[in-house]
């Protein structure tokens, strides 16, 4: 008898810790960026507040954290692909906010599911519009 991994309605424990790591890393990236300068064109709002030695350390940590952030994002995507290959439909669940389990009837879609699908499509269109506007301006 093969034992299947349990399916979670949200992130599994490893995925939950990944979310925590991503949020901490993103938070550090945002906060440390407030103290940086490229000495040519850009000075962040809090540049010079902590002194040049602390600014240099923060600049180095900011650079290292950007690499860590890319690695964490890559690992998160690998986890997404892994679970998708295991039969979980995670991308539709991320877009609609509702996850289907294998024991649920396939032809039954509650009205809330249809409404959330419309909201998700609308949110994606708004995000695409804002991204396109930022890209060209």
C-alpha cells in the first residue's frame, strides 16, 4: 500500500515556512533599500541617517539578500511545479482562492467559485493594466 502525502487547503508546512522566509527577505530588502545610495544618481530617503559604515554594510547585505530572494523564489516555483506534477491544481487555486480536492465532484461548481473566478480575472486585468502603464511610463 502506497502512502499519499496529505493535501492541505492552504500551504503545507514547508510551503508555510517558505512564505515566512519570502516575507522576511522581502521586508529586509525594502527596509535596507531605504538607506542606500549609488553615489551617482540615486539617494534613498534615509540615506546618511546611520552613517557611511552602516550604509556600506546595509548595501552589501541588500545585494546578498537580492540573490537569496531569487533563490527562494526559484525554490518556491520548483515546489509549485512539483505539486502540480503530483496532481494538485495549485495555479487555479491561487487565481480563484478556492482549491479543489480529488474527492470533490468535478461537475459541481458553487456560485461562490464562479464569482471568485470573475474577481480573479478582473484583478489580473487590473494588475496587467497597471504593469503595462508602469512599463511604458
